[in-house]
């Protein structure tokens, strides 16, 4: 599983306007691309695009995180349990529990991290 991660250049996201979330991050061959949408002391929201065969290796985080798949399907392992999470579905990754993500095919995900 590759872990090359690139952050896309900043683009102003208009406040109080409806936007198409999937258009704010693009797939890049052989990469995981991320874009921070909101960053605050209390948490952040990051949009990801995973190319096929890419992923994030097992790790833990000190805070709960909500993984919301917005395009295609992700394979998410939490504490050894595999879940296939499809577009429109989400899963909570509890604080201090090992988790990993992988892309059998390309997918996009919105990750919300709560720091409280």
C-alpha cells in the first residue's frame, strides 16, 4: 500500500454557497491527495482522493474521526475488523483504536476529526 500523500493547492471555498464537494479534490495517479476544508483548534475537515492501490497504513489517532465516503468505495479496517464503506456511507474511527484505509478502486472521502 502506497503512502505518498500530496496536498492540493489552496482554492477559496465560497462561504454560504452550495458547492460540489467531489470537485474540490482530484485523483492523481499513484497518490493519496488531501485538501483541508476547515481547520480549527477543535477539529478539522479534510477531503481525500485515493488512487487505486493506495491507502493509509495502520495507525491510531488521539481523537475520534468520522470517515464519510463520497465517491466509490473504501476498505477501512478498525481494530482488525474490515468494513467496506460505499458512497453515502460513513463509519466512526474511535480514538486510540488502530485503523487503516485502502483503495481497491479509486475513492473519495471526507474525514472529520473532532478534538474534544
